[in-house]
C-alpha cells in the first residue's frame, strides 16, 4: 500500500542517518545528529499519515460510498500538505548543514593556504635533500622534461660534457610544501615535509615558477604505482622561454626538437595541458595545496588555473590516503550533504 511504502522509505532514511551518525568523527557528530532528528520527524509524519488513512478507511465503512470518498480525499490532502512541509523543513536543514560545512572548509583551507615564493634557495646538487629525492625518483633529471622530450633527454650534445651535467635537463630538488614556516602542516595534516615524497625534481627555471605559483600539476589518471599529471600554465607565463639558470643567475634558453629536426627554444606554452607519468608519485595532498595556491594567484585571470577543490575526485582517485586527509574528509562530507539534500527535496 502507498502509506506502507512511504513509512518504509522514511524508516530506511532514518536507519541510514543513524548509521552515518555512529560512524562519523566526533567533530561531525552534531551535524549528523541534526540529520537523524530530521529523519525521525519524517518517520513520525509517515506514521501519522498511515494512521490517518486507516481512520479514514474505518469511517468509510459506516458511511455511504460518496461520503467515504470525500473523507478520504480530504484526509489525503491534509497529509500531503503535512508531508510537503516536513520535506521542506528537512531540505532547509540540509541546506544549512551544507553552508556550515562550506564555511568550515573555507576556513580550513585558508589556514593551510601556501604563499608564492619570490626568493629562491634551491638545494645544491650534492645536498642530502637532493640525494634523497634522486634516490626516491631514481633519476637526476627533470621529471617533466625528460618525459615530454625523450629524444632531447637521450641526446648527448658536445656542450653537455663541458657542463658536467649527466643530462640535458639537470634538476634541483624542491620542497612542494616549503620547509621554513610550514612545520605546522606536518603536525596537523601528517604531510612529512622532509620526506622525499614532498619533493619534485625540476629544472631550476621550472622550480622557480612552480614555487611562484605560475603553473600547477593536476592528477588525471593512475596505473598501479604511477600517477599521470597534466600541466597547467598561467597565461602570463605561456610566452616565456624556459631557461637554464645557473647558481649565479645567468641564463640561456633550453632548446628542444618540438617539430622537425631543428632545435627551437622551449616556451612554457609548449608544456601547457601536456601530461606525463611519475612513478613513484609525490604527495598528492601536498600538490593539492600547491595547486590551490596557484589557483588563488591566478583566479582573476581571463584564463585562470584550475581550482583543485573542483577537481577533488581526481586527487582522491590517485591518493590512497586522501580520505585520511582532513581536506578529503570535509569535501566528502559536503558532497554527502548536497546529495542528501537533492534526494530529500520535495
């Protein structure tokens, strides 16, 4: 019967809300308790609707068919209005919960917002941090350029021997989460700042511009222990030539075979929306915070960098510990509330 179906549906929603409350973290208990209370009210409303319908049927038994039909129609109209009102109240509650979650998320992200680095202190090629990164990634070369330009990476031009480099794309090791001033990130988010997974091996010019928040990496796929990343370059950087930068600040263009046999200067636009694989990957949680820094710097551009908050599925699908990350838990909670609101709305 119709009334039985409505009651069963309300009872199922209550059971679901109670289970979510039991498994919720302590900080989320109040939010889920509100949802449980709303679900309980729905069950009570459904029970009243069932009882009223049964009363109407009893009254029908002692009246004519015409008057019985009138009573039943009137009762149904009353109950429909009550049901719609309860559903509207639940939708409003869920909407407020989602707004509160969003405010909490914004406050949380603001606390952990990284700032662009305008001064650089890249590690030397023989430092311990650099050696740890080289051991972790099993290369001494730029993770980006060696994958995007393999022919140039394998080349051994004559000038290379004079530099003492082992490849045409020598790398320095950078901290994704900066070492100085961000120790609380390690304490509160569990991202080990001195872990090699908090590093990237990049050509010095790429490292400088990455630290400045002028390009970002967004995960787009995963295959076993490897993660595929897509590069997004800010509009102001696209026409800049990628340079070799020595420790004294001297520079000269990086040249590669982009099309045909001739070597041409490499522009940052040549990297935009290109993808490459890293195995083993760096901390996805650290790259999330770094990508948000870059988005904030360029969000007013005509062609802004992507907002990682809108791409959390890409990060969660590539990071085994994403749901242990507070950002992941909050975003997941917000998504659940929005889904519940869409389902419950009349």
